[in-house]
């Protein structure tokens, strides 16, 4: 298994873009639970995709708007990435 899929606190899922989480009410109540749920829903896509890296692009286009998000696993502590 690739090093970026190790269990533990070093794995961080970063959310970018304007994509919402699966359940906005849950996200408002507890963003940690929402983030873990989103990670669980993307696990297979993160392991197998056209980028050969743990990242997923999502996008939706309607006549009224465009929406998208980038999801990636970064194998560094949040403090190191945040700086």
C-alpha cells in the first residue's frame, strides 16, 4: 500500500474549492465528522484515479452555475502544511 494511505494522524485530507460536504447540517454541527465522512466516501477514488496520486477532482456544471472541488491526501502533519 502506498505510504500516503498509512493509518494515523499524519494523513490529512484537505478540501479546496467550492464543493460542499455531503451533509451541510452535519458539517455545521461537527466539521471533523463531516471531513471523515467525505474521506470515507472518496477512499476508492483516491486510491485509483487518472492522476496516480491520492487526489480527486469533482465538478458540476448547470445552466445556472459551475461548482467544483479538489480533494487530496497530504502525508504531512497539518501544522507543517498550514505554515
